[in-house]
């Protein structure tokens, strides 16, 4: 029986998060980048978006998803490199192999982070804290990289804990500490709370978990929708979500940021054709067909819109994808607009092969 199904035994959950993963791999492989403010993604001319920044770059306020233009303003001497995803995926495979020495109950969230359920570990070590330290040591010794780990009895707290002492941190929050920990936690650290929701909460006088705890479940649901039920449970240390070794793929696609903004419909169609070919190839590789085609458009001022269309039948072929994408593009209001990014994704899958059996890190997701 999987450890997470054993109701009589408190769960032992580890969340592992690699430190500045892409940038750390670049600094490891290219010594000239070591100790320098390094930005992976974007370009020195201000195009594109930051994928990862080294800790030296983060000291200037640079972070992932920031525009390269803003990153340059914050740190004019920052170094920019293009991502090498094949290299990162190779390292990720090695990391996964390290995880599997201790448990098979592994839920990857991305190439650089995962949950592990070690309630019953393969080596009978027993201590989740000791296992987390051994994993960190193996990553350091075998890959010359560092990871941070959070250990607790549920996923939410383990994930928060892994972020508390980065880089190279190891934080344990045991059952007796969870109540006080959750009450002190700022609302912006809660699952599903972005900047807009955090600002809304603070305007309502809700600044911490303790403040949220004063509201009933119905009040939280009324104010924040279905996520309100999660808030109600988690501020009380209740998170029964199991570590799931296989997660169903929700969408798959591709996108591209252009070195020069696109201004004509013809230019955009040409780029969409290239992107559609990538999407069709990825769908074929994973034996998937989708009914919903989504077009993503990001403008030169970083505004972003999405448009979608439902096909009469699930499809994964190039012609169906490009025809739907061009149709969506033609209906978007692009007058006097400059486009810096286009993307296409498919969702609402008909599973020619069960997506539940696909490893999400083997997919290149939109």
C-alpha cells in the first residue's frame, strides 16, 4: 500500500526545490559566469522575459517573469544567456533518479521541484529530515548544485518551508508547530493568493493566517470562491492532498518571443505556422488530441490576451491547429498593435493514450 494511503500513520512529505536552477546549471558549466549577475532568458537588447536569475542578479531585484528591459534597468551589467533546456532536462533526470532511491511516490511540479512522500521509505531510514539531507548531499556531490528542502506532514507547509531558508536550506515544520506557523503566515504566501487577491485581503483587514482564521468557512467561500474552503482548512493545518506520482496533463503547446515586434498580419501568420508545427509534433509524440485551441498574444507594452476556439472533434494535426489559430488571430483587434509574443496551446484532451500515464516533465508545456 502506498504510504500516503496509510491513514494510521502521519504523513512525511518533502518538497525539494532547486536553487536558481537554470542559472545554477549555467554557472556550473561555464565558470566565467560564476559570481556574476546572470540572467537566463531574454537578451541584452531588452527583448524577452527572464526565465531564471542567479542570486547575484536577484540581489538587484531581478526575478523570473520580469521583462529583460526591466532587468537591464535594475542591473545594467547583468549577463544574459539563452536557455539550454536539453541540459536542464538531463540534470532533472539525474535528480529524479536520486529521489527514486528513497521513494517511488514522487510528484514533479516542474524540472526543478517535486514533492516526495517518504512516510515509508525504501531504505527504512524513517526520518524525513534525514532523507531530505541525504538528497541535498547527493545533489551537491553528484551534480555540483544546491537544493532547498521543506519537510512537514502536508504538501502546503512543506512547500512553504522549502522557500524559507534559500539557498541550500533545510526547514522542518512539525505537526506541533503548524498551527502557530500558519497563523503567522502572511496572506500573500497562501496558495492561490496573487498580488490582486492579497491587496483585496489587506483592504479587508486580513493580513495573516490568524486573520483568515477568524472567518467561517462560508464567509471565506463567499468572499473568495471555492479557494475559500482551502484557506479555511489550511490555516488549521489541514491539507489532505496526496503526493500524486502521475498528474494529468491539462494543456500542451508552444510559444515564441520575437527579436523584433511583429506589425503585419502576414508576419504573424508566418510565425504561427512555425509554432503550430511544434505543437502538432508534441501532440503526436505524446499521442494526444485536443478540442480547445488557445491563441496567446503579448503586445510590445506587455499586455496579454488569449482567445480560444472549440473544435467539433478532438484534433492534433497541423492543419486543424493552424487554421484555428489563424481564425482566432483574424478576430483579434490588432489595429496599430505591435506583437512581441505568440503562442498556441491545445487542451480539453481526448486521450488517445491515457495522459495520466505520462510523466509531466517529459512534456513541453505551454
